[in-house]
């Protein structure tokens, strides 16, 4: 069986994922998507209670996998694997598919959505115009950096560069001047700000590459950050 080398995204995937962007657990959901891709890269047959193919009575859904991203809220990702490519098709919930022999009418509806979205082709990036963040830590842990516009990344970079000189984010966050803190606090904050700046620079390079190429992303370049599990 072919090794997975590429990842594709559908417009339906971006649209349905985007509905969760303002949820507090969104970054965990993104991390779990990346973790799913990482596992499939290492072993495309990997399966557990949270990441499994439809089998048995769900014949209409043959070839479609579902990966649990969150329990509360109920969020599930649907994807397929075709030769050397993993196709991220849609984000929904367990209400989208039959369970324990009930709601069997959901199967053809979901299959049509998933296969139809994949047939319409790969959409490299949603080009979201905003990234949710408040502190340098939020930037470092943000999975949307490569899915936004270069203008948004430039705005984030400007804010972080200002932080190195005047620290308005620190004052807004903690209600105190950074310059008045212990040396260790100042050093840690500025180090995180530098790291966040580097993350934005790397994201700018990645976004330029994604924008120039309609080709699927290589699996090994898919952003991966481990999460508690």
C-alpha cells in the first residue's frame, strides 16, 4: 500500500472548520487534525476509538474515516485516503452519520458531501483575514498562521516588533509596565516575543509557497504540534 505523501483540503473542509475558529478549544482541534495527519504519515492503517474508518452496516460510507476532534463541543473530521494522498473533506459532528444502527438515512447524505467536496478539488488555503491572538504565547501556539493572508501576518509582526520596544501587550495583559518587572520576567517575555516573531516569519514563507502552488501540501510539512491526549 502506497505511503502517504500529500494532504489535500476541500472548500467544505475550510468552511466547516472555520465555524469553530472562535471557540476556546479551537487550537486543540487544529492540533488534533495535525496529529491525525502525523499518525497517518507514520502508518496509514492506524486506528483507535477516536480515529476509525466506517465499517459494517455503513457500506455507503466505505473508504471514509472519522476522527474525533472534540467531545464538548461535539466535533468530528471526515477524510479519505486515495493512493498517496490524504483528503481532508469536512468537519461536522456525530449527528452527521449513523450510529448503532440508527439514523441510517444520514449515510448517503454524508457520503455525497464528502465525495462531492473532494471531487471539486483541492483548495490550498482559506486565506482567513484575521488570526485570534492576544499574547506572544498565542502566536506560538496558533495553527492558523499558515491559513491567513500576508497582510494579517505583517500586522502581527508589526505588533510584536513594537512589543520589543514598548511592551504595550504586556501592559494590557498584566496592568503593569514590563520595564518595572524583575530581570527574569523581562527576559522571558522578550524571548517569547522573539520566538513569536520567528514563527510569523516562517509562516510568511509558508504562505507565499502555498499561494504560488495549487499542488497538495507535502505531509511532512503539515504543521504539527503535540497536544495532551
